[in-house]
């Protein structure tokens, strides 16, 4: 899933910015978990998919979700507009 988030950013900004989506081999967090707590947590969730169901919010509050691709791309644009990321 993290790969998909970065891929959405690469699709929008990768031609002008150094955004490259690469999948980390499972062996990296497997080995690094022995020394690094964050890698241990990453490895613990490796290959697991978490599904969130917002249908109740849609039903009751009439929320319309935009999807992670657009959300990530909007965030990238906001980072550029606010100066956190250099505009190229």
C-alpha cells in the first residue's frame, strides 16, 4: 500500500521531481528489525492489508471520498504551494 501512495505521487510529479516508487524487498525489514524498532513494526505488518469501511459515514454524513491517488496528489501540490517542496 505504501508503494501505491508513492506511485500516485510519481505519476503526478515524477517527471519534474525526484519521486520514484520502488518496492522494498521483504528481506530488508526482516534483517533490520533486529536493530531497529520501526523496521520491526514495518515487518510485522508486511503483506497485511487493512481495509477501512467508510460506508456508514457516506450514508449518514453524505461524505464523498476522493481516493488515495487524488489525496496524495493534492498533498503534493499543497507542499509545493506552501514552499515545503521546491517548485520545478
